[in-house]
């Protein structure tokens, strides 16, 4: 899953967010600045929908 780990900053089609869980069962939770949480899956990492941001 590349560098998608808890606390990683990521870029998604919805903006920048922070991963709030470990990718258990292939599901990744991302929290955005406004408090919204969205779920992503391994296929989203594979097709580039969610990308780690270099800090």
C-alpha cells in the first residue's frame, strides 16, 4: 500500500487529508480539515485516486 499509513498526508480528488486508521481489511479512512471522513480501498491506491504527499 505504498506509504499509506496512519498519520500520512494524502491527496485525493476531494482534497488533502490525513489517514486516520491503519489499512485493515483494505479500507483506508481519510479525515479532511473540515472533519469529513471518507473511505478508500486498495484499488484506489492502485489506480492513483489516493496518493501519499511527500512531507
